[in-house]
C-alpha cells in the first residue's frame, strides 16, 4: 500500500492508473478502523482495480470539541489492517492540507436532513461532513464511493450533496457490519468498558422491539415504548424515530405499506451510540 499525504501526489498517482483505464473505489474514514471499514475496502477491491482509503479526523464535523479530542487515533493498527486488506492507496492528509486559512466555506442546502435526527442533535455536523466529502471526492475522483448504512442519514446527506453537485461518482451503500451478538461496529465501541459493552446490546434490542411490534396505524406509542426500554436500561436517549426509508420524513402513523427505517441515538454514560434498521 502506498501512503500519500498531499493532494497533488494523490492526483498524479491516480491519473497514472486512470490512463490505463483502471477503475477507482474510494472508502473515506476517520480511522480507528474495524471490520465494518474493512468490509468496505473488500467491497471496493472486489469491484475496482484500485482502492483508495482516506483517514482524516475532520474537525469541521465535530460540533462538540470534547468529542473531537476523544476521537480514537490508532494509525499504526489502521495501516496494518489496510495492508492486510490489500488497499492500494492510503490518503493521510494533515488538517492544513484539507483546509486553507481564510478559505470560504460553502453552505450546503440539505433540506430537512439538516434539522432532523442527527441534524437536530449535532448542529453543523452534516455541513462539516459535506465540506470534507466534497473535498475528498474532488481529490480522489473515484468511480465508486463506498459508505456504510450504519450512518443512514449521512448516506442520504452525501447522496444529496453529490446529486446537487452533479457528480458522476456512483454511491454504493453497504450493509452495517455487526459483532456476533448484534452490536453495530463503530469506532466509538472502543470507548465502552466491559459492563457498558454488554449494556450496548440494548441499542439493537430497542430497534428490534420496533421491528417486531410495528402495526398499521398509530406508531407513536411504539416509539415511546422503545424509548422507555432504553431509559430504564440506563441510557439518555437523544431520539428513537421511525422514518420513511427513502426521504427520512418522520412518521407517526403507518399505512402498512410504506418502507420505513427505525433509527436511534442514545448515550451510554459518555459514549453516544447510533444504529438503525430498515423495517
Ligand atoms: O463516517 C465517517 O467516518 C465520516 O463522517 C466521513 C464520511 C469519513 C467524513 O469525514
């Protein structure tokens, strides 16, 4: 694997590959890599000649400076995992490679995606995601971008940004990778102690409670039941919501036909966990 720290070298290397018609898959990450990320690398390798992974802890998407400080950094282990997964290029820029002082920052029109769910609880987060993903896509110019469905709303936000910008890159959304017991893989799981790790299963259980009990008609009571389940298990719940799987419009009633997704974000002590399941 070739490690590159600047955009000019990255572009040169990738242009050499493009000249010989090689297809390029791209997996953007913030590091602290786990099997979920590696499954995206595998997916990219299976369908492309070249795979680029980026590791960049993007400061503009952290609305909470403490969260940015605490974000796990495991670069040596990450490089090792990427080597073993046969990733072709690792793009590893410093902050000043991605952000110039005094640069004008664009405001993206994200519609309702900006104000609901993660948007409501992490103001500015998706603007920061769009800024960096657009910069990374402009640097890599991949044929295919691979993202994990665990960040359901992020996938929709990036999809909107890419289609508003008329980008030709294809967005491939891949299934959430879970531990054997069902916990969605996340870099934040590293911050859970042994007791919390067991308690963390209540997150997927709160979603299964919805999946197993949803019926046509009013669904507000079911959301309350699921919220109560988490609260009585020691969580501070930001939201448990049921939304249209295509638009993410929040729903209080179900016609029995519309494709829905249940989404949760809740704190287990200091660690904020998110997950979702399509119903
Ligand atoms: O999901 C992430 O890890 C980040 O939000 C992303 C897409 C790499 C942008 O910084």
